[in-house]
C-alpha cells in the first residue's frame, strides 16, 4: 500500500482541484456552455493529468504493460448504459477500522476512472455497541437474530459507518454518495426463527447507476426493506452476492483483514482456486470445514450465476491495487476456471468454433494480411496440436513435424483469457509436452513482456521478435533457425538470416544479436565443473515405486510430482498414522495408505513388486528398511535389486551410496547407482553457492553461509484428527510462533556444515586438505523457500563481474539453475523446481565475495531433486515429470 500512500500524497492537490471543478459543474453548466472551448479543455486536462499521474504510480507494483492492460480491460467493462460493470467491493466490518487505508485504496481506483460499487458490513462495531447497551448478541445457524432493539442499533451503526467512509473519501477529494436504502427489497428469511432478518428478492440498480453517472462512488449498506416498508437486516456477504448477480461485474472483491484464504493445515495462502476443476476435491479436504466450506459454497453458487469472465478476489485493503492491476495478484483469486484440452484435429474442437476464433482474434486476419482459409490451409502442412480451454478463451497451435523442434504458430486469447491467467495455464500445458519451443511476436504486442518473461532467449529485428525456451546453446539456436529457413516453417522476417546476417554484437541500427535472457552461453571448451546432461538413450518403460513415509510435506510434494510423471507409477505408500486412508493428491490411480513393516518390505523386494523405493523418513529411522531391501534383493532369482533414494541424512556420509546432486557430482554415476542419498535442502544451496568459487578458497579462512528457511523446513507432527477421523499433519514450528520474525538455531556444528564440506572437498584440486564450511540457519514465518547468503574470503582479488561470469560458466547449461543479476527474493524460489543465484558482490578491497542463492526446500531441496535422481537411476530423461518453471 506504500505506492497508494505516495500516490495520495503526490496527487492530493490535483485530486482536490479536479473534485472542485467537478463539484462546480452543475452550478456553472450554463456559463461553461457560453465559454470558449479552451475552458472545457482545461477541465478535461485536470482530470487527465490526475489519471496519468496515478497510472504512472501504478507501474511501481507491476510492469507498465500489465498495468495498462488491466486498466484498459476494466475501463472498457462499463458503458454509459451499464456503468456498474467494473467491480462490487464488499468491505468487512473489521476493515472499516482501517478507514484511512481503505479510503486511499478506493480513491486510487476513482482517480484512474474506475467506479466500484462499495457495500460494507459493520458486524464488529455493532457487537461493541450492542454489548455496551446490555444486549447479548444471539446467533442461530450463524445468522444474527435481529429483534426491534437490535435493528434500531444496527440502523444507527450502519449509517454512522457509511457516513464515516463517505467522509474519508471526500476528504481525499473522491466524490462518494451514501446509499443506505432503496436498493434491496426482501422478504422475511424466517420471522419466527430469525425475526427481522431479510432474504433479498429484488435489487434495484438505478440508485447505484445514478451515483456513478454523477461521478460519485456508490457506498451501500446491507439493509433491505420489505414491499410494505419494514427494514430488515441482511448479511453483508449475501447482499454483495445478490448485488453481483444483478450487476454482473468483472470482479467481486471481498476485503478482509487477513488478505486472502489460507490452507487449513499449512497456513499457506491459496493464490488461485479454479472451481470447475478443484471444488469437489476441495470440499473433501479435511481442513475445509465450517466457515471455509461455507465461503467456498457461496462463491461457487455466485460464480455459477455470472459470466465466466467474472471472478472473486479475497484481499486486504492495502493490497487491492496489486490484486487488480498485476498478473501475479496478491490475495486469493476464485474463478469458475477452465478445463484444458489438446486436440490433433480441428474437428475435435468444432470447425465452426475454431474458424470463429481465428476470424475474431488473429491479428493477421483482422488486418487483412491473411485469411481464415489460409490459416486452415497452413495447418495441413505438418502435424499439429491445438491447446486451449473449453470456452476457447485461449487457443494455441503448435506445429510439430516428426524429429523437428516444435513452433507455437498461434496464441490467441480473449480478454477474459488474459484477465483470468488462462494464457499461462495453456502455455504451461505446452511446456509439459515440449522441452523446446520457438514462437514469434511483434514489438507492438500488448503482452510483449509476457513473452520475454517466459523465454530463455530472443532475437528482435525490424519490429519482429523470435522467442524460444529449452535451448541455451547459441550454436544450437543458429542450427535450428537455419532449419526453419530451409523448410519455410517460419516467416523469414522473424529469422536472423538473409542479406543482413545476424551481427555478433548489438549495434546502433535496428538489428541486434541473439539475446539469452536467463543464462549466458558457456564459452567453448571451458565448462569448469559443469556436469550438464549429455545425450543419453532414455527409457520409457513404466516402473513401480513405493514411498515409505508419506505424511510429511516432502512426501506430499513428491506425491504431487509423481502424479504427473509419464512413466513412474506410485503403487505403495506407507504411513503408520494414515494406514487405511486413501492417498490424496495422486490422480493416476487410487492408492490407499498401508503400514509396511520391515518384513513386508523384505518380501516385496524379494518378489520384485516394485522397481524403486523412496525413504521419506526422519533421520535415524531408515536403516531397518534399507537392510530389509538388501536381504530381499539377495533372494531375488533375477539377481536384480531395486533403486533406493533416501531423503534423510542417514546415508549422506556412506561411501557405498551415491550422493545425488546431479549438477555438481556427475550424472553418469547416479545412472549406474542403486543406492542414492538425496542431499539436504540447506546443503544443496550451500554447495551450489560455493562450488564456482572453489579455485579461490582461502585456506584457513573458509566460507560462511547464512541460511533462512520457511517453517516447513522444520518438519511436521501429527495433528488432531479431522471430522472424519483422518489424522492431520501440522508444522512443528508455526508462523504464529515466530511472531513475524526469524529464529536462529543450531548456531554451530549443524549437520549441513559437515555434509557440504565433505562433498565439496571432492571437487578441490587437493582433496587431502578438507573443506570447512561455516553455516548458520534460521527459520522464518513463510511456508517454504530457503534464501542462502554466502560470504567467502578470496585467495586472489577478483571483481563482481568475474564472480558472475564464474557462475554463468559453471551453470549455463543447467535447466534447473537460473543465474540472475539481482538478489533473488522469495518470489524467485517459492514453489519453483530449480535453484536461483544472483546478487554478485565483491568487497571494495576485492578479497571477499558475497553471493545469494535460493531454492524451495520442499522441491529442489527435496522432492524435485529426488525425482531427478530417480529418473537418472531408472534410465529416464532427468527432467521427466518435473515442470520447467
């Protein structure tokens, strides 16, 4: 909300002046008509200046293009005949206690020309006054029983709070109109049971639209009247829903003090809920109960009545702008969602529907450069796949000739598809199918930043850009481009070929060389410690996996990944607490938890029931199960033995086990191994941070790493059973217990010190001189994500540029490592499957380097790395089943 506060301070004079002009409009109407046009232009100039100033300030919370796109979509949602189509904002009573923050947020919208319909409750304020007057609040089924005295107090409280909000807005120069009656007509909900409580039967939008046409924000209460004039109390959430059904706005916003909806076990905020796909499963979750279940049911009922373009947002007042004007949002977005499809023929979609999409959205067809017929004709030249969602808000076409690199030839999105982020979901579906992809866009594309954010590299010339992901080697890019040219697969204007061959360096003209946004190309013949995957034959044979220890967060994360793996089937899941309950989060088949004993494991290995085991157990618990597998393997008639990946620290120091950090210690050894110890989360980030600088280790003065992890890294404990008797899992350390701060722990001799030092030693030029690493961990109040800061004394003086080049050289070909210039933040690592490094700095004396790296402790720090190791050991592509972030 800092941006909003600054905006208010910077533009208060302009805003007040604009309001004074608007306020004098009626009185001076006749005079204005007699004046020269310059006076009219001056009035318009004031309003436009105010809008432009606020719009520029919005750029501080998002990219210019995404802010302008959302603003344009919202602005076009309303029409003079229907001016209330932008948003209904329901303000909770607790939010009214933050009246200044709320008023600033609403004023922000007003000054960019948006008129939300605001409806507020006043529950906490009403309770305070009722109790002070000796009336005990009475509720039945969560509904306030409203007798005559309660209603009398409620009317007074609603009016006071309404005028308080209107006054705060007017003080900021924002015109607002109090509307405390005349909108809602209601019958008694149940007069005998609830007394003076209403059930809305009709919404009159005329007072609301009149307010907006007059240039004022409508501020409503949730009081209703019967046809004969009796005032009735109505729950504000229900009133907001009925109002939305009548107005059909693009956004229905529920402002609360929490700022969103949260997972009942992990405490993690839910970013997006797609009701079409997730509602039924969510309602079965043990943590979805009471108020959460009621809210979800109400949101679904509401959105089922509205156009698919409408969505609900639950957000705090100070994050309202970020939720509305950025793609990432800030609260919880609830939408009907979409079911994605992919088809290999137009007929599977419906030829007429597909033709209409091309006709309405294809820029080349709209401009007359191409035609629907020519687009359809081009599709017949090579195999293709059409990706999209059921309402066709987004349609993408990928051509994929056998043995060639695929090209996304079309990406056509409706306004709703952009606003509801369907584009990203379709693109992610394409990425899941294609490890490499090329596509094009023009420089005047409204969503140009979207293309750059999702590409590993690009080439731009004469207003046209070629983008790609999955290829970091420039020589390979050039080879692919030449193949495109030879076969005519892309329009020549997009390709860096022709008379003006691609230059080696960007010049002053209109042409620039290849740009690789994510990673720098490794110089030829200089790969340092890099162990990027070389071409290896890969298997596609299905394999069976058993997971022992599935209750914790890492087990849950691995289950989710395995659900999308093309070849590995999770057939056995063992958990003592969850035995007998179905496995959640795994969609490939129905799996029930069992409680496997050591004897069970030995028998299963002997009989060859599974091909691989994952041990997701606490430290010190794994050995009996490993010993049982070893005994069972000796009795197998085939002489084969299953693969074991151990996620604990039990075997990370054992010489007979392969330490599974593929980016540092070699992939071939993992491919040949049957016993793999998965590195620790902190240890992974620590080693990846230090490895590029090993040649500069200053003996006797080793590196220090300060690590901060989300509280999920502290592990879980069994919680109380849910209403169905199913055991639940809760974190050992909660966000609340940290009181918003960090908690350092294990300040010396942490096991990850020894782990990192032991394995880094093997990379030293002289391994006889062991590496020593100092490590200090802390736990933080976010759920997952580790940020590690390395401070390393250097044996030689170097520059920050030299340090950055070392990391680019070492990790340039690694698909799960991202080297960036700036300091990685939590948003760069949380829920991401790779490791991000950046913030390269060197002390002014050139003798100490500081570098920051980060990963999600549940993913690259555990489950994702486990899947890398499983893939290698089972002969699959290393990244099979791993979403490429």
